[in-house]
C-alpha cells in the first residue's frame, strides 16, 4: 500500500509542477516569469504610444468611407461602408491613386465593414449593425481567379449568411447594442468575426465556416478591448493578429500573439494608443510587405487617409523614442441629455478652451469659447443644447493643439 501512496504522491507532485510552470513567458513584459514554460496569457506591458507615419493625406473621393484593407497582388484593396457601391477598389499604396474597381454581381452594400482573404478567395463582410436589428448579416465570397490584373470588371459572388445565437431579439438600439460588427480575419479554414460592442466596450469573437451556407454562431471568445473594434487582420509570417479601433476617438491597435490554436485571446495582448490622431475614425488594417502594418481612416475629423507602422516598433518598443501624451478626461451628465449637459473636463493646462459639438457627419453644430477667471485643471461647464435636436453627437474639447472627444446622446 505504501508503494501506491508513493506513486500517487509523485503523480500529484508532477501535476503541480507542470501547473506551476505556466505564466508570462515574454521577457519584455513587466511580469515576465523566467520559470514559466507555458504562456497563460497573463503578460502585462508598459503603455505604448506611437505616432504613425502618414502615407496618403487624402484618399480618392471614391473611397472616402474606406472601412477595410487587404494587401493583395502588390496593391492595397479597400471598400466603402453603407451608402457606397458593392465593390472593392485597388489603390496605389504610395500615392493612394485609384487603380482598379471590381464590382460584385447581384450584391448590395447594406453596410460592408471589413475585407479579408486566403490563398484563393477574398471575403467581404456586409455585417455592419449600428442599430443591432439586422436579420441579413452576410459575407460575400469572391474567387481571386476572377479578378484581372489591371482592368475593371464585375465578378460573381457566393454568400455566407449567419445570425448570432446569443441575440435574443432584434430590437432597434442605435449604437446601444453589442451586436454591431466591423472586423473580420481569415485564419486557416475559418473566418473570425469581432464585434463592436457599443455598450460594454468589449469584443466578442465568432468563428464561421468559409463555405457558403446559413449558420448560427456561438461566441468563440470575448475580450475587454476597452474601446470599439473596427478592423482586423492575421499575419501568417508573424503569427499574430491586429485589431484596430478607437476609444473616445483615440485610435487604438491591439496585437495578439503566442496564443494556443485559435483561442486568439489566450496569448499575449499588447495595446498601442495613437493619441496624436485623436479624432480620426480608424477603420481598416492589414499587414503588408516589409514588416509594415497599414491602416486607414475614413472621412471624419480627419480626411480619408492612410497611415503606417512597423512591426519592429511594436515588438521592440525600446528602439523607438518614448512618446508621452495625456488626453483630456471628459465626463458628461446627464446621459441622455435634453436641454443642457454638464461637461466635466480634467487635464486642462490653461484657463481658455473651446467646447464644440459635432453631428454624425462631423459637421460642427455648436461652439462655445470659455475663459476661466482662475485657472483650474478640472472644471465643470454647463453647455446649453436646447436648440439641438435628438440624436447622437460628439463633444470636442480643444485647447491649443490638445483635444478630447466624448460621445453625447440627446433625447428630447
């Protein structure tokens, strides 16, 4: 009997040893564990603020709502979201010049939000769902062999249709739901969708077949991205995923790597903030040649434009000069507002500043300039909105070159 107890003890000890060897395996992480042999996804990193390189400062008007990107056939491909044609466009990656237009036969652009690819096909996601009540979510599948090298054409499509199993009803909730989706990537034999959660600022990942059909999707994984995700891509070369979006219109990128299988949130997760582009509605992202990560901004507070980062900046940030940026902290009360809203601003550095109100078309509908008698870093300003109709707006606080944004709902 003693022999069996010894064997059991060794088994338990061995199991405990294996469990104890999991932890953060990245030597650049703040909580790196040199004893860890298995990455448990717990790595934490210093805040990384990068100032991306501007490549094209004003993309062609045909793609002013650029919403997704892929790198294919030595060119950059994009598309517009709702209101645009059901088409994809090839751009010169250096100048932004429109080189080619491919129309999708018998397709309609309800709200095309992202694009991805594998060796043989391009997938175009018509799944934008601001109101949370769409019953026609779909992905268009295009055979690459149908796309000529230079000329415009119209190509046939196949359709992948789906719905979310965790959505109990299709009640209209404008930008107040967790079933909007603007991001998709291709990895191995499946597509992976990432939601834009307006309510909790997280993202849900769903996994779907690449074969045409009608599917009911269960949640694959969730992750608190602390923002709104608007685009995605996967790099086979780097074995990593990029997610792009914004938090209070500060553009953000999440890089995911060293995950197990297709549990994409199980590995390392590093966030990049691009605070100097605050106000840019970043939408599309893709890996390209020469270690580059390209991303686009649709027409917003900035013109439609194209930017570039290098993976080396992200992988080894010690080689990049540190950038410090402290955005304003803005709080609004009440939400929703009716006739006035109290704007609480933290982080001011002088007594004079402007408060501006923009609609969804990024048109300025109201502005007030303030000058406090005694300078305070934190102020509360009552901003009148009795003449502004119900809807969704953005409050912008500006002090010199420093700005801050916050979403405002007006309901009368």
